[in-house]
C-alpha cells in the first residue's frame, strides 16, 4: 500500500527565457515526500521555486529531469494525466480564473460533467461539496456577486466534486482580506482534519504556516529547511537570511530570551505567549 501521496525524486525544472539561450533553473534537484493525510506548507520568497514545484504535483508541469509521483503514478506519463489530476486537484491564487459558470452549482458540477460522472452522482457531489465548504445556501447565486473568500471556497468545492485525495493550493489567500483568508484557511484545515485530504499549501503568511504538520522552506529552487512549525521557525537567523519572516510572537520570545528572560523560544501563537509569560516567576 502506497503511503506517499506525492514523491519528488531529484526534480529539476528549467524555464527557457525568450531571447536568452541560457535556461533559468527554477527547481534544482528537489527531493520531497508528502504522506497521505499530511498538511504541508511550502514557504519561500518570490522566485524561490515554490509555485513551480506545486505545479509539478498535478502534472501542470513535468520535470526537466527526475520524477514526480502522485499516488505512485509518474506525472511524465501522458496516459495517466487525468488519473493524476483526479487524485490531486489544484486551487490557484485568483478564484476568478477558476470559475467558469454563471451559477455556483453549475460551476461546481463542471469538473464531474467533463469526466462523464452520471447526473445523479453529480447532484450528490455538488451538494456535498458545497455543504463541506459552507456554501450550500449560495448554490443558486452568481459567483461574480460573491466575496473573494466565498469565491475561493467555491473553487475549492469544484475541486472537491472531483473526489481528490490531495489538494494543492497556490497562495489561495493572497488576494483576500483578513476575513476571506480566515474563511479559506478554516475550510482547508477542516478538509484535512475531517476528510483526511492531503493538503499542500503555498503561502507567504506565517500565521497560516503554523497550522501545518510540516513546513518546507525553499530558496533558489532548493529546499533549505524542513520540519515542524516549531522547528522551522526557531531558525530565525536562517529565515531572515533568505528574506522570510517568522511569527511575531516567535521573534518576541527570542528577544525576551536574549534579554535574560527564561522563556520558551518555540512559541508560535499569542495564546502560547500568554501561557509562557504567566508561568514566569
């Protein structure tokens, strides 16, 4: 039985720049394994290779060298393309780019219809998916009238209707306000916790990253750091050196420690900071 949902084996990818004979290396010998049911966040500044890597996970891109496997299927095998994309769905930054119909429920039905799912099964999937993301009451609405957070939840419902085992989200909250970001992250966490769907989240918001089982930090196409949120964010100097922040409370804990306060430096949230400060004598 395959435990790994996604496996990247020595993956390299190059972009050819127009008018330039030399190719730009976007991913440089990446090895990464993501287990079924895991919630993994990939961090990195712009140009680090994180979005390019994400697109390899449902065969939007295939490696220049090396291999990517999704549930044991090699993404370089054209015959497996639709099987791979049924297993691993992708949600992008701008929900408007994923909404194709004028009515919410028709949009969610689009994917299953295209792969020939029977109409009664489509009805069930659409209703279940919309209920899962908390948007069932909006099923007759026009998507363009919804908020950014609601649109992104509809985009997630459209992926859910395909019955995926893995969802890759490429900065899905980048264009949303704080309320919309909270809606989407809450939905993602629930899918992972309640439905055991493997989540790969690309983000630059540190408060979203602390929710993960594991964080992968990329820089210049390579994986620089990997571990639990507490392990990764304790490496403040390394994170800063590659242009990334850490949660503010983590940085505060380190500064308090440097100033002689006996406090845990693996703090990730305000509630953990409050608990730590209350325990000081």
